[in-house]
C-alpha cells in the first residue's frame, strides 16, 4: 500500500471512529443513568429495549410515586404508605415456581413483622391476567394480611415505569427482578436483596429492624 492510500485509509478510520463515538455519546446522554436489567423470565435485553420506547406523552414526567389498584379494588397511592418501612417485589400469579417461592419468602417477612410499621408491596408484571379478583384469590392462598401485604395491578406500561423510574429495575410482561427492594418510612430505597440467598435475607431483616428505629429521613449521603 502506498503512502497516499495509507493516509486515506487512516483518515477514513478516524472519521468513522469519531462518528461512532458521537452517536454513542448521544444515546447515553438521552438515556441518562443506565437501567439495571430484570432477571427471571423472558429476555432481559428485550425489556431494556422496550423500556426505552415509552411514549413522550403527558404521563412521561419522571415518577416519584404511583397509584395502583389493590386486590380489594381500592386505589393505593405510594404516598399513603409514608411512615411504614416497605418491602417491594415484582411477580406474576401464573408463574408456578420462582414467583411462588419468592412470595413464600415475602410471607415469612410479613409474619415476622406482623403488627409493626412494615408493609409488603407485591406488584404484578402480568396485569392482563392479574386482575384484582385474581390477586385476591392468589393472596388468599398465601394467607396474606390485607393490611400488611398489598397485591397491586395496573396498566403494564405504567407498571414498567414504576419499576424503572421509582425502583430502578427493568420490567416487562412476565419478566421482573428477583430482588426485594427495601424502602424506608419516607420512600427512599435503602437496599435490595435476592430472595433466594439466605445471607441476603438475613441482611434484609437487619436493615428493616434498623429502619424501624429511624425517626427522621436520611441525609443524601445515607440514602
């Protein structure tokens, strides 16, 4: 290869590299912080792609709370749970294995903190199937207290936003994180824990015990 051909090839390489870098920067800048992907059922990469397709409509302001429908048919607002430590999880009722075992673990937590300022919040990722009536039957099989363990449903696109914007996890139909998300009395995320790891579940209980003693919101450095 002669010198001129080499220089032309080098220039083309550098230009293409610059274009690639600029496109990559534009994508990252528009996405903001990268969203953690869900684990469990379905394609994680598909969840992430679908999350980025949310419409830029009047509902697309960044969420700092939610309104979802409980198994009782009552509307539940995130702000109504202020003053309670919250253990949040995602599931779907037609999952015969992992979700059931996960909810059995949540049930143990519910019973451990019965009568205390702790509420378990289980949100379906299959709302087409999980109507309030279906969730009522599902919760009954788990002997879930209606006061201390909420089962919530709503529109999938909205639940996807609740998961991503409020709880920092990706979600799609029948695809969800396997972590339990612990929020303090003011709704701040304070820790996430794998339900199927004994050491992490022990750490979750220690954190909940600590959060129950708090009387003031954490400083930004603590949260």
